[in-house]
């Protein structure tokens, strides 16, 4: 127990009492959450079809590190801090991602072994994080999320731990119709993270978060973390809760901001802080001009599915019904879906005009099936191309007898 010092956290920043890094901002390399990692859920409320993500955020806190005598403040070690957090991640595939984050701070503080305050700028420790998705089904994803904490900050200005550490944990991500939840559990260890009775060498980490669609392009985010020491005699239990808004600016950019409160000891004083940031996550892979144009009308491209038909037929068979049932289930679960484009095609066999009519009938039969199973007609856009895009070398080509379904989401 610290007898004379209460350290109060800054969300999104790190400060150290001479040797212990108190950085508790769970920097999120995810387009969905501000501070929490997620389990690489591919069909949550936020589309994660990105190749890489870049993030920057700003945080401000006043008097996060103070000294008290009894119930009175006797000294302010850090008067204020402005912090810029920088990070990003690269996705190698749908299962594996590597990220890196760090921060820079400008503060007015009393440096280690100094008696007076001065303004200074310093770098903070960095985090190298990994995500490997182990499981995904029914809008539930579980990922292994190890991290390496790298000593890149300045101990004299409360921005470094003075040593390297690691984290071994898991992220569990689950999406429902109107809310997406994420939980992180794991073990944090850094053998240098100790100063006197302040001991952060070994902790059990728990963090919880939620994102909920609000109005227009806005989402509400709420996030909580707690780092519990394994030593029952250690009374320092860092915890924090944040409440914020996320704004879907366009299909590859999100803005976010919020407020929070946290404390080193849950029974002691807490501080308030604010944060704001921007995330950029362009869609991976090549996108056709057709999809680019449709994205301007309907939202972010989500996925594509082909449904195949017999020669000269627009009848939906059993296999096609199975695919359609999955799409219908997805539509009922996901309030973010904005449009379904149905494109009918035909092979080169037969008359061109008849093939055009056949392609339109195929699209119409899929539309009818969707409507009969409760899909709103406003979601559906129907197009028929006949044999315009059919294989020119192989006239009787099964893959030309199809309806292509493209699904778009609001974000």
C-alpha cells in the first residue's frame, strides 16, 4: 500500500512512479473499438475487411499523479499531460495480424530525483501485439492475442517501465443484432515493474467492451478493464471505465472520442480524462469499378455469393435454398446490412433476347424467395445481364447459369 502517494491514471497514456509503467490504454488495432482488442470477427457490426489499419489518438488529463498527506494534496508531481498515441496493424490473412503502437507525451511534471516542475516531451514504451484467430462461427470469434511490451520510453518522465514484458491472453468477440461484445482475459508479466510496494510484475488482466449502433453513422462504445495482482497483499488494482462515440465517416475511416475515469486503487481517488482519435482501414484486395460505384449508393461491400441454375431453368434447387437460408438468417441478425444486389446471368446457348429474359427470371425467382421469407423488398436490387458476360469460348458453361448476390453494409 502506498502510504503517501495516490497515482491516478490517464486513459491512453503511461506514467511510472520512478520505475513502474502504469500505461493502461488498451490500444485497439480494430476498427470497432477505441481501447480494446477484438477477436478478428469478420461478420460483426463493423466490417473488418481491411488489409491494414492506421490509428492516431489524443488524450489530455490534468493532475494525474499527486502526493497526499492524509486527506489533503501536498504536492502535484504531474500538473498536466498531453499525449499522442500512434499505432497500426497489418493483416496477413483473415486469421493473423501483427500490430505496433507507441505514444509521445508533453507534460508539466516533477521529474524523478527533481524537486521542481518543468515542461518536457518524451517517448513512451511500445507494444507489439499479435492476433491469431482460433475459431469463428455464428458471429462468435476467439483469438489468441499475445503482446510484447518494449522499453522505448523515459523512466525519468514516467513513460517507461525500465524493462521488457509480455502478455498472454485471449479475445472473445460476439455480435448480436443490436450490440457487439468483446472480452479479453490474460496474464501480464514484467519482472522490472516494481517500485517499493507498488508491484505490477504479475497481473491478471480482464477487459470488457461493447459497441452499439446509435443514430446515423454514430455508435456508442463502452469499455472497462481491471488488472488484478496475483499477490493478495497487493492493494493496487488498476481499473478504468470509458464511454465514447464512434462515427463512421466513410467506408474506410472512423472517428472516435470519449471520456473515462480510473484509479490505481479502486477504493481511492479517481480522475477524469478525455480522448479522441481517427482510424483508417482501407478495404483489402482489388475492388471492381462496379462495386466502387455501388458502394457510393449502398454502403460498404461485404461479401459475394453465386447461386447456380440448370440449363434453361430459373427454378431454385435444394442446394441454392440452403445458401439462401443462410443469407436470410444473416439478414435477420445484422441490422447493418443495407442492400442486396441480385444479378442474373445465362450461358451463350440459345437466343440472346431469350437469355436476357431467362437471366431476369433467375434474379426474380431469388428475389421472390427472399420476399416470401420475410426480407424487405427495399433491401433488394435486381439486374439481369443475359449472356452479355458469358464465357465466349465455352458456349455451354455451367458457371454462366447463375445469380450473383452482392451484399452491402452500412459500415
